[in-house]
C-alpha cells in the first residue's frame, strides 16, 4: 500500500503528540520530527504490517484504544530516535546535557514505546467481536494476515502467555512477536526433529505418559534457545524488564562492552541449560524404546566376546 504518512495523519495537533510522550519539546513541531518519525514508523510497520498501521490511522473514533496505543508508540519511539539530535542542538546553544540524563531519557521513551506496543498487539490479537466497529475489525483482520502472525502456525509455543509461563518476559507481546522468526529458526536448526519424533508417537498409555514428561522439557529448551538467540541479536533496551534487570547497569550509565559480554554469558548459560534438557529428553526416548541408556554395557553385543588371557 503506497501511502505517504505524516504525523499529522495520526495526531490532530502537536499538543496531542506532546500528551502521548512526556517531556516532548513544546517549542518543536511536526516538521522538525519528520526524519525520526520515518524511522519510528518503519520499526512499527515491521511488526504490525503496513495495512494494519494505516487501518488504525484511519479509525474515525479518536478515543479508540488502538489509535491511542499507536499514538503513544509512535510519539515515544520518535522522541527516542530524535533525542540525540536534540542533545547536539542543545550543546550548540551551550546547554549541557549529561550522558546519564540522555541515557535515562532514551530508556524511558523506549519503555513507554514497548508498553504501548504490548498493549496494541494484545488488543489486535484478541477475539474479533461483532460489537467492534468495521474499522477496528478491518485492522484486526489485516493484523492476522501479517507474516509474523501467519508464522505462528509453524511454532510450538504460539502464544505470549505460554512463552511467559515457560520463561518470564513480563507478558510482553512485542518481545514475543519479535522472537517469532528466532523460534522458527531454532526449530528448523535442531529441536524441530524432537517434536516430529514425539508427534509420530506411539500407542498405549505408556507413550502418553512419556509424552507428558518429554513435551514440557522440549518446550522449555526451545524457549531458552530462542531467548539466547535474542540476547545475541537484540539491543538490551529491547528486552522486557525481567531480563534487563539481570544487568547491573540497566538504570545507570551504560557500558556497551560490559552489557554485551554479560548478554553473551547469559546466552551461553541458557544454551547450556537447553542442551541439558535435550539430553534428558534423549534419555527418555531411549528408555521408551527399551535401550539400556544408563548402563555401561549399553553398547555391548552378544557376539562381541571378551577373552581374558592368563
């Protein structure tokens, strides 16, 4: 859909923009934010899709929660992008802005952006009710046509609620959908074969009991490997508070090298825990198939005789 988006299409006035994002410079205007707004819109469209974005912008009800959440997401992400340019302009005007203040403001804007996107995606993912207006139903239907949503059918942990139960992510719908391609990548690389083997299954109560033990371990391993991949690829600001709190400097002056090294350590730890879970699943599979997995004689063959020489 080729449409040129401007902030005034979503916000009725610059005052409304300022109400959606605390600390906005009231002396600025939409024209001065145009460049940062383009970058912000691109990131949001990457998640919810262009059609869904313009569907929400076109909603006539100004009090619609979908439109309100999109406004908050756009305003805060725009200012998070714009803040470095504002800092440079203030320095030119001999107004000092310290690094910890800059980092604190950016983190606050990003936190507001994530909360707004979590709420927006939660609303879009809900059941489509006949009570909703045609505009809202259209937005929810177009959301279900996006690549991220359609990819859910290929996943083994396909809801944010289940993901959060396995590994706490503050029930962040945004983080869950950001991890959708990563989860599919993990399935394609290795763990998918375990699920296929389990789904082929067997008959009888014994196999049903085996599946009840193996499936939770497989899902936990899948989620941990997914989070480990995200730690290697996402900026720490993109994580829910539960994960960010694992880093000491999440509210202090950031040190890129320290954060990166701790993120890699946590990723390595999660991958190790996932491999331990898969090892336990292997043991369950071998036990189900009748292999003497734990015994030192498991590899012995009847025809492999041993002779003791005097």
